[in-house]
């Protein structure tokens, strides 16, 4: 130690070498620290990017201004159907149960039933008495898709993401194929009716052009 102090005081070349060595060590430490910070940031950015990708859902349904539609509802062994035309100012709704068909009109935020050659005011619950209308509404289905996780060609919508204070890992399954939407609502329906074995909804949309013709 005395040798080092003596050389430090009396040998300028030795002193310069030590200073250079210390400076090199300082640069090395700064470089290692900077690399560590950059690498940590890169990992964080990668995680954030992956999270954004997982949360991005580009398969939401594009809802035309005017279209023909058909909806098939299969509950256990029974099949029901709605079909009609959506225009900008009204919707025709035809409900088929067994061999019986009932015609409705939705206009100016009101529902009407066609009876004795005239439309008489009714309500949404009478029109959609088979299944809650929200489960058929394209905007609601889009809100489900926005919370979904993709698995192959299926979109899984966990009930805990759409039902308040629900913790189980049950989910809906939605398949979107061009203008056709297939939804398995079984797990959701079982919450209110445990006796239901299956509940499937198939929605088919055919967009109309400005002339009122179906786009092929």
C-alpha cells in the first residue's frame, strides 16, 4: 500500500495509468447499466405489445345500413325463426313457431303486431318472447366480441367479462364467417334455466344496395 502511495505521488506515468484504468472501469459500468435498462424496457415493450395484440379484435361484425336477415334459434329439440328486412327507418319482423307465423313492424322506436289487416302497437317482450332480444342484437354481439379471446376460428367470451360479480370460467362461443354468425349461448342460458341442454343461435345477414337489391 505504501508502494502504491509513493508511486502515486512521485510517478506521473503510474498516476496516468491508474486514472485511465479507473476511467475504463467507469465506462464499463455505465455501459453495463445502460444495456440493463434498455433490455428491461425492451421486455416491457414486448409485454405491452403482446397485451395489445391479445386485446385487439378485428373480427367485429360490420352492420350494414339496410339488410335482409334470418335468425334461427335452437333450444334443445325445438327450433324457432325470425326473419325480415332492416331498413334505415323500420324493421319488419316475422316470427315462426312451429307452423304459426306472426308479423311485426318496428318503427319510430315502437313495436307493432299485424292483426286484421292493420298494425297495432305491442311491446318488445311480446315480439322476442323466445329469447332475450339482447342476445340477437348485432351491437350487443359486437360488444361481446370486443371482450373475446380467439381460439382457432372461434371467439370465446367469458361470462365473468359480461356478468357482474361472476367468477367461474364458463364462456360463450361465437363463430363469425362473412355474413353468418353462430353463437353457442348454452352456458349463459343455463344460469337462468338449468334444464336447458343447448341453446344455439344462427344469424344470417344479406346486405342490400341503394336500389334495395341483395349484394351477392
